[in-house]
């Protein structure tokens, strides 16, 4: 059915957003020169993972939830492991924890590289897709493929295969590698470090439109290190206060609320009632000062400046908080370089643990786990009964949290164009898709089970 616009109004519809993971459409309503509505309409069917996790054994979520996403399965496995282990009162440390971080570095490398080279870079270079990009910038695409293969190699060695790893289990791994087995991986990563530097210098030369995301920034923070596989949920407000504040992970659901919207099969999230953004920009603002000296040098060379150096209770405004979504590609490139360097550091000091896992016996309890997926903070909560059966599960993926911020970015970006007189459908369509791809949404992850309200009435006799 053809949609009839209201008088003095205009409807812009993009039925399928390209170069993102999953299925989504855009709809914008412009009334009297003002963007009245901006909707990211996720029409991918709900996945039902939270529903069919109920009744499963406590050992199953790492394998089951990894199937939610083929791009970031490690994030789901690590968050699931941390939540179940939390419920059972088990802490994994030492070399097993280091191997988990190494595995996660592999996922960061391959996922962020995929976004930078295959999905995002064509926007900055006037190409329709990576095929067109390869015709004019072949060496950059080839470098991206090498980097992604390096990340895949890390995940494959530790996880058993590059997609949906099978070697991860509660308490650690089914098997752990020897130092000899890691040696070829280190050689490959040393080459990848040069490729990561070249990638950062390449994207630093892109032209970035002026833009600002006015959402609160939300990421994990961990003392002494750049948070990847663990940390405390931390908020950097947009309202002028420069002090990030954290809260216990067990209180996550008290702060992050989810609700359904009519135009999307994914839930929308609010953080203490406010719009928020998670992902690379949030990590840079909250924990960027904890990056390695090499990564910080790379960030300064790329034009990102120096991130704020938070002192725990008060902020240091001398640092730079980047809120331009178009420049998120720079932060992702810095994170790739950091992940390669961090992987090399872990391999260099690795000693094979005596046992590949610690036992996680079943018990009754509620467990919480969160990690930093490439696209942002991923939260899991599980409730177990005395036999370890799951009685309730809740998963809050980053893209579901980011939808409000993405829609506000769309509204603001289009409004700026309208005010400048750049208002053809072709111009706006191109810009809207760019605005969405800035956030690298993983749409399949965001599609949740929808609540069903059934009302039965007795028929008249």
C-alpha cells in the first residue's frame, strides 16, 4: 500500500539498509521543514533466545548464545560464561583469564577490520560497496583481508574454529594451546601490527563531516587496563558533568530499561531514563587513557588527540572526548592496533595452565556478566535453580541499547541538511545510510522476543 504523506509533509523511506548486519529499514517524516520522526525499523524476526534458554543446563549458554551472531560469537560466549560463573560463585583467573582476553582480541581484530574496510570505508571514498572499493583501492582492501584473517586465526586456534567457536566452556576451555602452538600466531600478528598502523594512517586521511552525538556514553571500565572481557558499567553523562560514574553490574537492570516500540522487532533501551550510546566512542571516552603507549601514540597521530585521564572521583577536562559518530572509524582502527599489540603481549608471557578449566558446579543463584563486544557493552543475566537449570535469562545487546541514539543521529543529521538546502531524496538517503553505518549495528543481535498479551473472553451463551 502506498503511504500517503500528510499535508505539508514529506516521507523518506529506505526499505533496506545496506552494508550492515541484518535487516532494517529507515523511515523519516519531515513536516514543514522539520524532521518530526526518524525510525530505524528493524523488521528481522525475533530470535527467541531468551525464551529457549529457560530449562537448559547451566553449561549450555556459552554454546547456545554464540549462535546469536556469526560476527561476535566470542562476546556472547564470554558474557555467558561470566554470568553463569558469577551465579555459581566461581572466578577464573591466571592464564585461563589471559587466554580469554586473547580470544576476545581476535574477535575485536576481525570484527572491527570487517567494519572498517568492507562496510564503512566505501562511504568516505564515494564507492557503493567493497567491490567498487577494490577496483580503486585494491591494496587497502587486501590489507583489510590480511588483518581479518589474522583475527580469524586467533579465534580459530583458541576457539576450535573461526565462527561459532566450540572450544570455550564454563571455567575456561576444553583444551589449551602450548607455547609452541602460539608461536606461528605471534609471527602472523607481528605482520598484522604493521597492517594495523597502515590502516589507521589510511582512515586518518578521510574527510569527516561535523556531527555530535548528544547521548550519554556507556562502557565498562576496569582498573589498570582497557576494558574488554570484564569491567564495571560506567556512564559519562552528556549534560556537562565530566565525572564518569559506575555502578555494580548486579544493578544493571535497575539502570537500563527496555521497552517495545511499534516500528521495530528490537527493544529500545534507556539508561536511567536517558538516551545512551555504547561502543568504540564510549570506550575511548571512558577508558581511552588506559590504552597502551603505542595505541595512544597512534591515536594522537590519527588526530584523535589525548583521551581524558579520569582520576576516579573527578574528571580531567584536558583530554578529548570524541562524540562525532563519523570519526568512530578512527577509534575502531586504534582498537584494532591495540588488540593486535595486546594479543602479542599475552602470547609473549603465556605459560600453559596445568588444567584447561576450573570446575563450575551447579547451584541456585542469579549471575550477571558483561563484556565489551566490538559494538559495545553486552550484558547477560541468568537465574539458576538448585540443579543448575536456567529459570530466567536476559540478554541486552549493544545495538538494542544504541537504537535511540542512532535515531536521534538520523534526525539531527537530516535536519542539518534540510537547513542547508540539501534536501533531495538521493542526498538524504545516502546520508541516512552513512549515519546508521557509523554505529556498525548488528541487527540480528538486537531482535528480541516480543511480549505477547493474550486476552480471552468467554463467548456469550
